[in-house]
């Protein structure tokens, strides 16, 4: 009976490893076919200053809102400058601002 038990454990181990391998392969295939804009990382103001993006490219910028730069326009349009201590980048944003959006943050 112990031979049958070892065979069952070995078969179960092979099944678990196979299932894990198939799951990993499926995740990698899904990641491969996702559009490039699915991976949006923040760019620093220094990166934007070094390599300016095309005028119509949408991206996220990370940094602090420069003191005294916040100007509210018509409707949902807001202009401000973002800094990382090295560079300052002017930004025009249209939309609802996040709750924690303030100068110096």
C-alpha cells in the first residue's frame, strides 16, 4: 500500500507544478498583449525636461506643486508647476483634481 501512496503523492505534486506552470504562462501571455499605455509610471519633472514628450501625449508626472503656481481657469481647467527640486515643469490639467492636491504637496 505504501507504493500506491507514494505514486499518489508524486502524481499530485506533478499536477500542482503543472497547474502553477500553466498559470504563470497564462499571466505572461496576458501581460504581453496588454496595450503599452496600461503601464503608466510617473515621470519626474527632470525626466520631462530632459526628454520632452510630444504635445498630445498623456502621462503622469510626479513631484510637488510649486508654491504660488496654482491658477484656476475656466471650468475644470487648472494650471500649475510641478517640481522635483531640480526642474520645474508647467502643467495644464483639465478634470477634477484629487482630494489631496495642494501647493507644496
